[in-house]
C-alpha cells in the first residue's frame, strides 16, 4: 500500500525528562529542552533494591478548570499533540475538523485511573475516566478533531497496526491528516509491575507520543505472526509497550538516514513488523 508522509512527531519520554533534570542539577536549565509544554520537574521511582526503575513523566500543568480532574495520561496526551504541532511547525487549525483521523493505542495507561477508582486513593476519580476512550476524547475536544476514530489496546504490534490503518484511511481519501497517539504510564502501578519483573525489559519508560501522517508516495507493508521468538525492537534497554515503535521512529528521524525504516515489536506472542519506505519526511528529530 502507499506509505504516508510524516508531517510531525511529538514525543515525551521519562528518559529525556530525567536528562533534563540532571542538566538542571549540574547547573544547566531543564527549560533548554523544547517540546515539553506545561511540564515541570521529574520523578524517578525505584521499584525495589534490585535497581528496577520506572522513568516517569510528571503530571503536566495545563491551564483551565476543565483539566482540574483530568488524569495524568490525558494531560500527557495533550502535551504530546502540542509537541507534534511544534515539530510540524503548524498551528492547531491544521488538525481541526472532520477530515482529521485519530487512532489511539495503549496497553496500560488506563491502569492508573482504574486503580485510583477502585482503591479510592487521593481524592475522587470519576468512573468515566477509567475508560481508555477518555484519552482520545480529551484530545478530540481540546483540538477539535472530529474525523474517523479508533482505539487499539495492546503493545507495539497494535501501534504498527494503527499506522497501517492510518495509511489505509489516507490512501482511501477518508481523511486528510491522520494522527496516531500512544500513551504509556507505569508509576501508579509500580508495585504490580515489580511483582512480574521478569516479564518486561527494565527500566519501564513512560512515554507519550503523537505521529502526524499525511498522504505520501512511498511503500508500506505490514506483517504479523504469532510465535515464541522475540522481536528485534529497539537497541536500547527499556520497555515502552505501545509507545515503543514511535520512539524507534523518532530515533530513525534523528539519524537522518535515507532509505526505508523497519519498525517491529512483540506483545503476548504476536510479532509484528512494518516496513516503511516513505517518499519524504522531516529528517530531523522531534522537537521533544
């Protein structure tokens, strides 16, 4: 199928926030890193004494009474879209309307709100905020996105499938821009992940990312199979769940290398691969 072109990619990660904090501690300024709107500080949570870490993103401070009860994952999603617009050098008007598609992917982001609702910790969590759909809903309301819409629950293969679906929508003329949004947070359920530490690559890296796609003229192919082999994935350690492929795409853009990019990932026995030969895209890294 025809590959989409990349107009922008905004990504916020716990590791980059950690780096910003380290620079600040050394006399530098965390504000020197752009693409982190409405964000201050960083927490790095050590799960136990065996150096199992969660690199966390702070709760963004977004103005407006409407966001007073918004969950951290919702606010991070909004910040990722802000970073995407910055990377694409565009205003909000570029994604407003019924011609913008939004595909949201997560494996675990809704776990925090569900736990808060069940355990009633730290205030009142409205039941509506426990649904995965609340994250793309907040994005749609804030940015006026009203086109085709979908939610995929799963890890990296779900994100690769979302990119393929976005390419199909663009190729069919169903939408003009298509946004692929992925948010993964872990801090609120740190003890649960620690109990199953052997199931993940550590550290767990909280990530919020949004990819802006438009019609292109390259070639895109997607394949998926169920087997017991591990996917190649990113070279660096750490686990991002559904946000992994967008972080890998960010790294590919930062290298500014010509030619296709192969994104891959594995989740619960499924191994997926996306071979992407874009006509053109921004070669530089994300503004985040």
